[in-house]
């Protein structure tokens, strides 16, 4: 009986459609493909995200101070390097364009520097923000805080350098006894707000996307280099807009927020819309229009358009950031 029973059990076990007890669950589990855990960020409203960022302002200040300390750690002059570097740059501009390149525009170095300080802020903020989350992978994976703070800290650091460069610019204005267009100075705060919002939108977006596409930080440097020549800093806006065959391109320039912001700084700081030069051949004076010759209210209108566009871009960047930040730890 024992033999029959054993044989019978074995037959039943081997017979198709009659698996061993418990084997169904085991086979079913083994047949399943391995599961990959993927975190999805919770849907948090923009108002909540903004409230969290405001609540983390002390962390933002700390990160900005840390960036400045690391940059000048061990140096004797410390933060004074931030003023010495732009001072030397402006002095070189003055000597080169006055005595060697013979720029026709008066005080060309001041015209150049009034646009460069804006572009330097924009450039350093975006290059730093593009790689900031990857560079701070350690705290991103271990500490809970609004990750947008890392990108905003790069903007804060660039803002400090912008402040130092502005001080140098004021010193040179006083030293050269150059009078800016005081009536246009109220436009500067509006342009600064636009600059901060537009840069913040791009910085937050690029910092998030670079976590998944690491080539972004290298692409940003290349695109910014090309973008630099697309804004009127080295040359005059009117050289493009006033050219008969390039008039359409001058109109297109105004769709670039950075062009509008830079034109505002140049109009307020440099101030010379036109200048006169003497032509020895004809013994006559020639008037050259240099800056964008737009009325005050048109500058306000353009800055208002940039403000609306920058706010929309910033909200969109925060939505994208909030949607994909849940997988940062996995990607890092």
C-alpha cells in the first residue's frame, strides 16, 4: 500500500494540470517581470511651493554666504576681488577703445560696461544653476527642503557680484565726471525685477532638466555664448535697427527679454541717444543715433511685457520642477 501510495502521489504531481501544493503561487511570482520602483512627486499647488520657498529664505541666505566663502576661501583680499576684477575690466575697456580701437561713440567703455554688468549676472546665474542640483546631490538625497532654493542661491550669488560691479560702475561715473540720464533712472528698478524673474525662470527649469539630461549644462554655455552676440552690448541697437536691410531684425530684437532689459540700463546709465562727429573731408558735423530712440512710455510698455512673460515662464518652470523632482534621488 505504501508503494502504491507513493507511486500514485508521484503520478499526480507529474501529471499536467496538477502542480504541487503551493507551487502555483511560486511559479506565478517567478514569471512576473522585476518591478522597478519609481517615485512620483506629489501634486503640490504653486501657492504651497511659493510658501515653502519663502519659508526657506534663511537657507537661501546661508547657501549664498557659503558660495561666497568657498569662492574666496584662503584669499587675502576676499570679497574685494569681486570689485577689483570689474574695475580692471572697465579700465582695460577704457584704454583699448579710447586709444587703440578709436571707438567713435564717446565714453564707449561706460556704454559697454552698462550692458556687461547685466549680461554677467545672467550668464553666471544660469551656468551655476544648470549644474547646482547635480553638484549638491548629497544634500538633495538626504535632506528635505525646497530644491528650487539651490537654483535661487546661484541667482543670489550672482546678484552679489552684480552689486559689486554696480559699485565699481558708480565709482567710474564719478571719476570720469559722467552724468547719467537721471530722468530715466526710475526704470532701473523695473528692469531689475524683470531680470530677476526671467533669470529665475530659466535657472529653475534648467536645474531640474539637467538632472536627467547632463548635457544641458554644457549646451547652456554654448547657447549663452551665441546669445551674447544677439543682444546689443558690443554694438549699438541702432546699428541693426537703423540699417535699411536689417530693419526687420531690429524689430525682432525686441522680443528678446534680455535686449529690452539691457536697452533700459544703457538708456539710463549711458544716456547718450546720439552724438556728433566732425567730418574733416566735408567740413561738416555728422549726427549718429546710437541708443534706441524710444520714448519713456514705450520703455515702460516693453518692461511690462517682459514682466508678464517672465512671471508666466516662472510659474511654468516651477510646475515642471515640481512634477519631475520626485525622481531626483533615483537619477542622482
